[in-house]
């Protein structure tokens, strides 16, 4: 810590983008004194109890330290966690304090900064390599993590000293963060016409959108991916209602998406994961929008487990099924999602237990499954491109195909 403070006293510019402090305790908000967090964000739209928030930022008082919202505690408690070391960043990604592909990527980028702060000056480059592989190993499916960590290392290639690398790393991480925000907002703008079109066809009646997991601002930095067009449409006054899949086993839909939508005042209904097909058969879903953790060049999409089943049901019922994603989620090296994307398998207790508020008002977990029965916990599945109506990206909407992706990102391919 001494070294960290010393370093930043010498190089105040890196931390000086922290220009103001807002504090809230929005959930347990018993007149909690307003004075926590916040930085010089150019764009910040998403709010917690009316206060604009991002999911990750630099500590306003202790230079170099990274702060994140603890997503494991939402919606029952709003808590902020300090990340002091690369190991902290690794743990936060692995234990899902932070989650969602774009946020995992940016946390990885800041993890590199923290690793450099803790590095021994002589061996900083070797330690950087070790930090990069540690961070990349935290979660396997969301490709954003590997892409951003690699981009960070590339950006540091010309640095000759640890001091120089630290400066450059914070600049780059902050640039990646801003880039994700801009991309999320662009996804919102590009997806908006799809919702407007349905609204027109329905003569202004409520547009019902189904989403799975949390591909909202919590999974990103601001706006979200799947939710970005929803927020844009809502802000434009289009009547919207969102069907929120609860998303077992960790209930990101019931806990996080529902919370986000409540904070924005958007009408929504949480449904058990098995309900979507029934709603679609009865004309109660106009459009599905989900996020992605990795999209291959041919347009296959890995997303939270259960996404594939919704895509099948949407296809059977002629309902458009869109995937919203920034280009940081595209794996330009893979051509077959089912065969190639590594699918994370997670701990059994996520399936055997569930956490919630007990009758005594305390948060706790209960056993759900017959004790001793084996369980399987695949974190993600792959929706083949043929079931995806289109990809909503920061550069526009394209078909889920190599031609579509090439058309929007020609410079990324030979
Ligand atoms: O396991 P998680 O919660 O990190 O999974 C997140 C998802 O599957 C999201 O829907 C996906 O990352 C898209 S995030 C914009």
C-alpha cells in the first residue's frame, strides 16, 4: 500500500479522473449519508436509487484501488468491494462478485493494473505475464476477459519500466471501460428501431420482450447489452414490458435484471425458466433479446445456460430472437460454437441450494435437492446461428453469420 500511495503521489494524473464523490447505500437506504462514489464519467445513465452508477470505478480517495459493486449481494444488499491486488480481481471474477462478459473483461484490465502495482520493479514483466495468465484462468467462457487482458499486455509492450507500465495500464483500462460504455450505448441505439418497428405494428400497444440472465448494465459498465435497446425504447416513451427469466441456478434474472428494471421503473415480470415457451405459444412475447459471453465468427452464441431452449421455442413460434453484444464478445478465431467454446462447469452447491431472504429477514440459503443426489451445473450453452434472427452490435445489426460479422468488422479479419 505504501508503494501504491507513493507511486500515485508521483503520478497524480492517472487517478485524477476521479473528480467527484457521491455516496449512497441504495438498498438499505436508511437515510444513509449521500457520499460514496463517483468519477468523471462522460456518460452515465443507469441509476441506483436515483444516483448514477457504474459497475467499476477507481477509488476516489485511495489512488489506484478499484471498486466494484458486489453483485452476489444484490438485490438484498448494496455493497461495494475494494480490489487491492490482482488476486482480488481474480477472486472477484471467479466468485462472481462481478459477472457478465463486458464487466469481467474490464475487471481483468484493472487486474493487470493492480498486478503491476504489486510487482517487484526488477521483475515486473515476468510478473505481468503471470498476472495475465492468472486473470485469464478465472472464468473460461466469456471471451472478453482473455481479449482485454491480451489487449492490455499488448498496450504495455513498449514500456521500459514498471512505473511507465503502471501509468500506461491505468490509461488503457480506463479507455477500455469508456469504450465498453460507448459500445453498450451504441447497441441501444442500434437495437431501438427493432422495438420501434414492433411498437408501430402493434399500434402503440405494449411491446413484450423476453430476456434471459442479466445482460444489463450490471453485466457491463452502463446501459447493458440486451437491456440497452430496452432502456432506449423506454426513455423514448415506448410502452415496454419485460419477461425476466429467473435464470437458475444463480438467478441473475430474478435478482439482478429485475432489480435493474425496477430501478429504472420499467414494467417487468419474473418468470420461472420453463415459462417462456408457453408465453410464446400464446402471443405474449413479441421479441427476445439476450446477451452473449462469446459469439463465434459463424454467429453461434454462448450465453447463460437455458438460452438455447428459449431460442428453440422462439424459432418454433416465429418470434424474433436477437443477441446483443459488443465486438469485445466476438471470438474471431472460432467457427463452431458448439464444438469449440469452452463451457464453464460450476460448483454443485449453486444447484443444490438457493439463497434468499428468510422469514427472520436475514439472507441465507436453503437446501433444495435430495441430499446426496449428484447434480450437474453447466454455466452456459450455445445457441446455433440458425436460431438467431440477428446480432445487435455497436456498429449495427447483422445476420448471425460470418458474412454478417465480416460486413460490420472487416478490419478484424484478413
Ligand atoms: O455467469 P454470468 O452471470 O457471468 O453470465 C452472464 C451472462 O450469461 C450474460 O447474459 C452475458 O454475459 C451477457 S453480458 C452482457
